[in-house]
C-alpha cells in the first residue's frame, strides 16, 4: 500500500503510541481521522500534522463511536483504507484490591471496543474489496504475572480474535494483523509503574512510541499479496 492520500483511522491518538502513529503516517502522505477523549490534545496534534486530518473527540467504548468515525471519514475524504485500533487503558490489582468497576471499563475499552471497531470497518472494507485492520496488542498477552491477569487476558484474547478475523477475511481483499509492543515509554507505562505492575524498564532501555509507529507503517506498506499477521516488537535488550 502506497500511503499517499490513503485515509486511515487511528484510535487513542492523543498521546503515546497513537500520537506517534499519527505523525508517522501523516508524514508518509496519509489523510487521517484521529480520535481520543482529550479534545485539546487531539486539536494540538491535528494542527501539527503535515497532512490533512479530521478529529472526533469521543469515548472509544461508546457503541456509536466506530460508526461515527466511519461516517466522518466518508464525509470528509470519501473513503477509508485502514483502521489502527490503538486505544487502551491499564488497570491492575490483586484479587483483594482490584477495582471491579475500573476493571469492567478496561474490558470495554481494551477488547469490546476493538472488536466492534474491527467489525464496523471490516464490513466496509469487505464491501469495497480492500482495506487493512491493525490491532495494537501487548507483550502482556504472552506473559503471566500477578495483579495484571485481566489486562494480560484481554490482550491475549485480542491476539486470538485478530488471528481469527484475518482468516475469515483472507479472501476478501482485507488485511488483518496485530502488533504486540514490549515495554514502551508511554503514559500507560507510567501508570503501570504507579500501579506496581511487574515492568522492567529500569533494567533495560524501553522502546519508544516511534518504534511502534515505524512498524505499523511497515505493516501497511506491504503489497496487496502480503499480510503481516503479527509483530512482536521488544527492546533489543529486553529478555522475555
């Protein structure tokens, strides 16, 4: 895919990996529809991008948000070529301390919203005979640690869902893949530190958000005959 003038949706774009992806793809010539909760940060990002963009400030777990993103892309740019489902939150806790309401919110954001978005855009891409869905997972999908079982379980479920969706859409012209970053210096990682989650960035240099953005661009720029189903991207010095 030549990204020049391609229309790409990015969720969770106001900071961290989502912001880095937006900057990378805009620099490659893509037209973007970016979404997150923080209007001011979204607007600041949109104003700083070299290419065209449209923004929607909305909670990604709202059932109407994927449809609104699709409508915005079609209204503003006339089509949509890819969606990057990046939005996510982190909640940790032991059996004794887990905030169950916050946990349920994480289920809605990290899994339900991604599945809904994948289906909304998957239907549109299948109709037009082309498109790409990339779901941002986590190295946590492959690890077992105390206090982060729900977060890790959701990311593992997302990996399985994405793989099955790829198989389902394999002959439709729609490419589907996931990227699982290792330890990455973002706001979520800062939150993991405060939550006492088992992260090891103090012992090993973490990835930067731009590293993930480069990999996402690489996935999108493959020829139509190639679909990168999964990338596990870790620090060169991270032992997992």
